[in-house]
C-alpha cells in the first residue's frame, strides 16, 4: 500500500492543500503526488553537475607529448 501523503499534515494544512487541489481540478492525492514530483525535480535541478574527472596518467602524458597541455 502507498503511504498517505497527508499523514504528517495538520488539519489546516490538509484543508489548504485540498482547496488548492480543488482549484486545479484534481484530487488531493494527485495534487500531493504532483507537488512531490515538482519538489524532486527542483531539487535535482538545484544540484550542480559533478566536476569533470581528471584524465588518466597515460592520457595526460599523451596530451603533454602532443603539446596540448
């Protein structure tokens, strides 16, 4: 079974989210799922990409031999 997305909410928070869901024309469960997906996407977009990895010893030596420093 899926966990209740409104389990940790107070009654006022639940009512507020229910109003927003009704305004958007979706059920509270769908609204909370959309909100969760948007939060995950925003968190993923906020994290910077990892720095490029340093080339291996052989690759660096070849670059230096070619004069690409």
